[in-house]
C-alpha cells in the first residue's frame, strides 16, 4: 500500500513517506524528512527538514516538529504540541540583521519508543522523552524524562509512573509497580523504572 498525501498538503519531493502513511490537509513535510510506515500526519502539522519519524507514529493536528528531531516507533504527539530546536532564539543578531541558518545551532528533541506527548505541550530544544513515558497536556518539558514517567506542569515534573498501556501504575510494594490493565509488573530502583522480569 502506498502513502496517501492529500492535495492541499505540502510534501517536498526529497521527503520520504512510508507505505500506509497518511499526510492530511495543509500539513507540511520539508526536504529530507523521513516518515515511516503506517503514520498519520495530521491537518496543519509541520515536519522540519531532515526530521526522522519512525513507524506507526501519530502526529496530531497542528503539531510542530522542528529539525533535527528524532521520533521513534509508536510515538503519539498530541494536537498543537511543539518540539522546539533553539535554546536562545532571536530573530536578529546583535547588529540588527536578520539571523540566518548558520547563525545558530539547532538542537533536536528525541522521543523514544511508545512515548506520548499531550496536546499543547512544549518540549525545549535538546530534551529526550524516555520509552513509554507520558507528557501531560500543556506541560513544558525542559529536562529529560525517564522511561515510564508521567510528567505534568510548568516546568514539568514527574507525578506518577505509567506502564506501556499508558495508565498510571499501582504500587505493589517493595519497589514494584503493577499495571491495572495488563497486569505487567515494573521495578523501581534509584529513581528509574524498568519492566519486571
């Protein structure tokens, strides 16, 4: 099955769109971007030059993914979420001239496998969101998020642990946590969570 690109979408001819993926109306996919198989790029979404998006990713309406972001398989990016790429943004340099591409260094956001980013969340340039983590809607993430962490607020802080099903885990005692939906068990040690053996 080939990719579906709506007529009003703007997809650069140098971009690669995987089989079974859909790019909806008014979305823009820039040069050298790579989008995996079975992805959804929502209405009005933006994918910057050279951004790498894995398989089965959902990029919801009006989400903005600036280069050089890396989005691994199975990631969800909610509506109007923003992955930034400049720690110290300015429109002009100190002489008042419009800044150009070589006047700054882009730092991409990395989203690890299965994580989810809530609507209108902002991720500051250079942060990494861990595997299966969950960023709450409206959060501002300014530092790395560990695997399986649920972070919320401005600035974002860990408030709970979540499992691969996305639901908050229940404390099973002794540093162990259990998913109420799947029964999977997780182990907490040194402020980090791992899937139990």
